[in-house]
C-alpha cells in the first residue's frame, strides 16, 4: 500500500543552478558549462583519445593517514568469511540470522550456516551488524554530479576530470558500488576505475544522450541555428555529452557510435523537460520510426534503450517503439502505466519532490512545470505499485557537489511510499536486475545487488535496521562500517578483523 504523502513544501531560497532539480540537462547553466568544457576539449583534440582522458585520474590521492580507508586494496589471497551478522540479501525479505558469507576472489561462493568453519579463510567478525549488498543508483551522471557552474566555466579540463574521479571515490564511500550513468563522457572514468587507478563504483555508461534537433539534448545556442547539412558537429557533440540526430538513418549512426565507444545501454531524449528553455515539458520528441531505429541498433548489439520522457503520449510512443526503460515519467497516467506493466517495461523514478532537495525557479512557467512534476512524482509511485511495475531508483543529482552527500538520504526519505525493506530491495537487488538488461554488453556479467552464491562481492556492513527505517544510509561516514567492492575492502572500521 502507498503511504499517505507528506504536505509538500515550497522552500523560499535564492535561485541557484547548483541546487538539484528535475531534468537539469537542458538548462542555461548546463549549456554554458558544456560549452566551456567542449571548447577546452576541442582545443586539446582529446590528446590521443580515451587514454589521454584517463591520465588526470592518475593524479588522484593514493594514500591517507586514516588506517580504516584503503584506496587501492589488493585482492585477498585467501577466502574471506563474514561471520556474526544479520543478513539483508537484496530480495526485500526480512533480515535473517544464522548465516555467514564466504567470498573467494571477487565472488560470493557460499552462505554457510553460522558456526561452520572454512579452512584457511580470513575471518571478518561483523559484530552482529547488518550485512547487505552495495547500493546501486540507476540515474547518475558521474562526470557532472559534483561540478559547480562557476568551476566548470573557469577550471582547467584536467581539474574537471580529477574532480570527477574524486567524486567517484566519495560515491563509493557512500556505499554505492554501482551506478548507471544516464549521459555524459564517462568512458574514461569507467576505465580508470576498472583498472584500479582510482576507487569508485562500477559504471554502466550510456555515452552521449541521443537527441533530435530542438530536443532535450540540443544544447546549442540560438546563434548556431540553422546548421548546414555538411556543417561540423557542435562542441557538445564532439565531446560526447549529447548527439543530435534527425531521421532514422542518422539515429542509427549516432547510436552505433556510442556502442562502438563502449555504451552498455543507449539513452534517448524522447520528451521535454523542466529546466530547459527550448523544449517544452509537454513536447514529444523523436518519431516512432526514429525511436525504432535506436531500439533496433541497440538490439543488434544485444542491449536496450532507456528514454528520458515525462508525458503519457511520449511514454506510449517509446514503449511502442521497443524502449525497455522509462526515465522519469512523472506525468504518466493509468493507460501508460498499464502499458508499462503489460509490455514488461521498467520505470526508473527519481525523488523529484518539493522538499529540501528541490530548486526554485525565477520564472513562473518553470515553477509551474516543477510543481506538475512534483505532484506527478507522488502519483507515479502510486501507479507503479498499483500496477506492479518493476521500478528502479536513482537520484539524478547534477552540478551540485554540496548535494551529492544526500544520495543515501534521498533513498531513505522514500519510506513515505514504501516499507523500508521493499525500498532497500529497489536500490540493491531490483536495480541490479535493471542493470542486467544490458545483456551481452554488461561489463560486469555476474549478479549485482544480491548476497547470493555467484553474485559479485559488493557488500556493506552497517549500523542500522532496515525493518524500521533507512535513516542509517543518510550518514554513511558514521554508519557504514565496512565497504567492499569486487571482493576488495575499501573501508573497515570494525574493531576486530582477524585472520
């Protein structure tokens, strides 16, 4: 059942682009930021491509005075056995006792009963605390979350990439061991993390957002329109933040390019947004033929398409075209929700509510759009449960370093809609299932978000009781006692870990 909703609050504050808001990527701030980054990157001509883009990550910190944080841990040469614990396995079932977790390499290999010994295993006594899967955010912008407007417009390019690497480390330290990147040039950051240059979550990259002309991913200035047929790409396109494509043939080309670069799924912009100036919230973007071209190209590579869209018309058009995941969708009606259920389409929702994380807008039109989306968010969670739609959870924090620490708290506050165990399952096992839609393009093919035999060893040990609430996730520095990713321990503040 849906819990009764709290009274929405309109918090007066000075308008800041750095505050979080729905659907930020079309705002004037984003456009100016992208222009600044694009210009710098264009001058450098990528300095040899992805390898050069990864080089700034190597400057990230490699050591700390604190003995409980390990930025470059080695894979243990012995099995690890987690004992004395309460287990949440990622399914939404009640926390269980009387079980242990055995890890060999980077995979969970057994869940032996409490008291069963394992030869040659290194014992980690969890001291009766909660053991759970690492958290997953399925709508994150890893290159853009922590870059403020003024920084992005004035900093050197190398600094911007180091900032992204630093934020990736903080994301992991908040307990997020995997994210789905919903648009942006994250390929180099993913590579740097995978190769152990810097700590961070697993990244499922979408690459450049595919947009029609005048769509939600068209960041050009008015002075750049019209573009001649054979004109060069805009700076934002040349970097890979977004790609403009009109007509099925051009959509095919742009989607295939992102797949070539390593996209694990494709993101298309199928409707308008709140913050952008050019594409109205109610607009429907891309024809069904164009959307089908994107879906077919992705399906040929055994992966799927996710679509930014809000309105019933846009939602239904994308589903008819074969899109497998709706991003946002807060203006959905019963008919479009039923279609999601009937076609097995996922719904990736974000907490766009009029609360402490909301933004205020200087103009009446965008304030009205924001209110529509906020009211729609409440309705969307009701519809998702009413029709039993598979629902992913993400935050979409963007251009706001001060707000990225709220990532876990933004999950915890949704207990107004779900019981805590169901909600925690969304951010672990269910989100892991959503990541698995990438099929053969899945960069991490074992199960994620579960404590189960054969799953990747992405594990948290926490002070908290998810049967009561998820408030403990709002203070990860205090309450996350151990953080493990890929079988490697990045944080351990448990008082006794013996071999």
